[in-house]
C-alpha cells in the first residue's frame, strides 16, 4: 500500500530531477543518449517524463506493486518495464544512459553489493555513456532522519514514517505504517526497510572497481558543489 502515497510524497521532485538527468546527459556524455535505463524506477514518475523527452526507456524495479503503478503512469509511452532485482538485473541490449534516483542505491546493504550493482550498470552501458544517481549524505542521516518521525496524509489515507539511525553501523532503519481507507474501513500495512550510508569517497572507490573511470559529485541539481548541509550527493559516473 505504500505505493499509494509514493507519488504524493515525491511527485513535486520528478520534473526537476528529470530535467537534471537530461542536463547531465548533455553535459557529460560523449555519445548521443537515446536508450535509458531507470534502475529502481518505482512508480515510473521520472521514467514517464524522460520518455516524454524522447528517450527510449527501460524501467527496472523489484516491487510488482510499484511496477503496476508505473504501467499506469507510462501508459502509451515507449517504455519497457521489468520486474527484477537491481543486484542481478539483465537487459536485452545496451543503453547509453542510466538513472537511479531517490537514494535507491542506499538500499544496498554493503560496498560489495554496490560494486556488484554498478558493475552490471557498466556492463550494459555503452562506452562514453553516463549514469546519473543520488545517495543520501551523512547530514541527512544524522540531522534530518535521525530518530525523527514524519506523518503524511493523503485524502483519507495516512503514512507514518519512523526513523532509527545507527551511527556505528552507518545504517538507518525506516519503520513505515500505512493506513488506507476504503468504504469507511481502514486497513493497516507495516513495512521495515534499511538503508546504508556510503561516503563520497567509498562510493567513488566502488564505482571505479565496477569499471567507471570518472566520478562527478554535486551537492544540488544545479551542479553546485557539496556543502556541510547538503542532504544529497548527486553523482555522475562515466
């Protein structure tokens, strides 16, 4: 049921992110980007926007429920959706661009898994292409998430989001509780997910082990540098 409020929580960020991805392709790619993989595409919000920009899109996600939403959001567009784990995904051919948005890579549990996933991205990417992704900064885990709780109300539905940050293990647990209303009756669904913090240095090292030769790290989608209060690291891999 979490997918019911996903677009409401994140929707206002889709257009700026898609625009940033397009600018990254134009700024950093040595080849024309036509085919693009959206790894961890979720409900397909960014996938649909990139398709509207003229890219041939492939969306990969591990959640069948998310992909059902993505199918609706990308209906009538040139998009192929695949239900696969990003740690072991397979494509039918190569792409020139890859996007992995909304800290999807932080759901990998170790540097070993990160190298494995990025190696697959490199395998399916043509020489000269680029991968655009983002990961959460230490500032976000310590100061924004921490042990804080958030509540989102969407019409009659409600999402309660409790965080628990473990600084020693550099991992953050998200305890999500969704209350969905239908015909005056509420149903409840609980979900627990875990994210791993990767520093810019560790991420860059993993990317190079995976076969990428250049790593660009930005603090915002306007290509500004990282600061002490940057909540994200926007990363371009070549």
